[in-house]
C-alpha cells in the first residue's frame, strides 16, 4: 500500500525472503540475519512491524521525530506516535491521513 502512495519502502526480512520483498516492490531490503536495521544510521517515518517481534524501545532510534511505530498482533493494528520521546498508543486509521478513511 505504501508504494501506491509513492513512499520509499525498506523491507526487513530473512535471507530466504529478500528476493520476494524486491519482487513486491521494496526499494531497499535489509536481511536481518546479516544486519540489524535498528543499529544503522538511516531513520524512518514509519516502522510497521507485521510480525510483532520488535519492541518499541528498539525502534525509537531509527524513528524520525514525529515518526510512528505500527505493529500488528492477532489482526489488530496499533500505532505509537513518537512525540517528544513519549509514546502514546492509538489506533492506526485516525493517524494516517494519507490513507483512505484517515
């Protein structure tokens, strides 16, 4: 969906899924078995954890000021806006104005 809105997408996956992520349109792919994206200097507007394996505290460094950490867990979606270093749990759609319904 992010590619539809012309976002630059960086996918994080294991080695066996790198080519799949590229074929799905990721602009960059990070193999988490080779490197930890949370230790790189690149920062992101949104980190969307689709498997629920990353703690928010690990993602604070790579989030841009005002960025959001979104996580799915058993089908529910929540967003933690990174505002002044103090996360606030909210629901996804009201905080993504670029998406239909937001």
